[in-house]
C-alpha cells in the first residue's frame, strides 16, 4: 500500500508534481485556490479537495508549492497538521524556511523544506534535482515518494539549508549570466555575431570551471597558495577590461565589484594567493539570523 499524498498549489510546478505522483501510482489529493486547475489532475485520477484543510486531512504527507511563502503560511494555518509531514517546495529564503519549520513543528508535524532545481517539464525524471533540508527521519521515511518527483538530495537537518543551496546555485548562475552578457555586448560592439562568439565562450567557461574543485579545497583548508594564477595577475588585467569596455561603448558596471574585490585582496596582502582567497573576503564577521 503506497502512502497517500496531498499537493497544495497547482500552478505550473504544483501541477507537474501532482502529475508525477499520479504517474507513480500514489493516491493523490490536490487543492488549488482557483479550483479549475484541479480538473486536469482529477481527470488523471486525483481527488480534488474542496478546501485546503480537507486536503491536509486526506494524507500523512502534504506537499506545498505556492507562489510565495506568505501564501504557504496562510494555507497551512487552516489545517490539522499534527502527525503529518509537510514538504514545503515554495521558493523562499533560509529565514522563511526556519520560521515556517518552527510553526509546523510547533503544531506537531514534521517539516522538510525543498528547493527544486528544475523546470516543471523535468519533474518526474532523474535529472530534476530537488534539494531537501530539515527532519532527516521524515526524509528517510518518504524518500520513495520524493524520488517520484526527481532525484532527492538531503543537504542537512537545518531547514534553512535547502533554500540556502538553492539561492547559492542561482547566485553562481547569475554571476555567469552577467559575465556572458557583458562579453557578448563587447564582441557585438564590433558587429561580431553572438553566434560566432558563443561556442568560444562556452568552451572557455567549461575549461575555467575545472578550477572549482581546487578552489573549494583551498577555501575549506584555508590554504591559498597557487601555481596556476594569482590574485595579483587578475588584478593587473582589470584596468584593461574596464578601459576596453568604455572604448567599445559597453557599460562596465558588471565588472566593477570584481575589480574592487581584487583591489581589496591585493591591498590586504593576498596578491600571491590563488583566486579562492576572494571567498573569505566576502564574509561578514557575523551572519544575521
Ligand atoms: P505559478 O504562478 O504557476 O503558481 C502559483 C500558485 O500559487 C498557484 O497555485 C496559485 O493559485 C497559488 N497562489 C498564489 N497566491 C495564492 C494565495 N494568496 N493563496 C493561495 N494560493 C495562492 O507558479 P509555479 O507553480 O511556477 O511556482 C510555484 C513555486 O515553485 C514558486 O515558489 C516557484 O519559485 C517554484 N519553482 C518554480 C519553477 C518553475 O520553473 N515554474 C522552478 C523551480 C521552483 P491560483 O491558481 O489560484 O492563482
């Protein structure tokens, strides 16, 4: 007998989650604020609940996927949570996850927070990575259900960790997108087609990413010696990058924070270190919780 599962929120993502559960043979109860979105799922065999409270009542495992956290808190507030496991897949911040975890566990339920690193079309397939944090026993107990949604990975008992990893991955992605956007603007300033430049950029970035394992080891060990490329070497390159940007009529502002960080690293005596030395320079003395 498979666990029965509830999905609250049937937007693009919630509908994909519910469909994957149905495909995997789970008895699935669904609820959405505007009821029409439950109809295609009901046609596939889902039970459409009239209220969120009724949907929560229906299953020991309640998956929440709404637009923002405030809505998730509101929707969960009406339900009898005691004894259930709440899996919260709405995107939010670590602080929001910790607060909601306190609320849910305060009502006698177990809590997992999740970060979906996939688009709805990938849900139900192994390439959909879903990060979870929070109650480890609840994760172990429901691992099979969660595996029907994608590849589940538990990243720690603190419920804030899945959103932290999720946002850190987005952070890395936006840094890369910023670099690509700026680089393409530079070549296009000479009317070079972006499609000519893109394969070079992709190959170059792929090669540069091979420095990540070494940078990760360096920052974990606090040992920053390098025989590859020093902070000073990069710092020396920056005035040329910025001057070229200005000469070509391209806004250099995406480069300036990196220039400032390199300047700060050299000024504080880390010019001979590898680029991983920039990482601790970003940390403030105390994180605000
Ligand atoms: P949608 O905009 O498609 O759906 C939003 C959902 O939230 C709908 O079910 C909507 O209900 C519901 N909702 C909004 N306001 C309220 C409210 N006040 N009370 C009750 N329900 C409310 O978003 P997605 O499904 O795409 O995204 C859901 C979550 O998943 C977001 O946190 C998103 O960041 C995350 N996510 C989405 C990805 C994607 O590619 N789509 C990728 C990774 C994460 P109604 O239908 O009645 O408006």
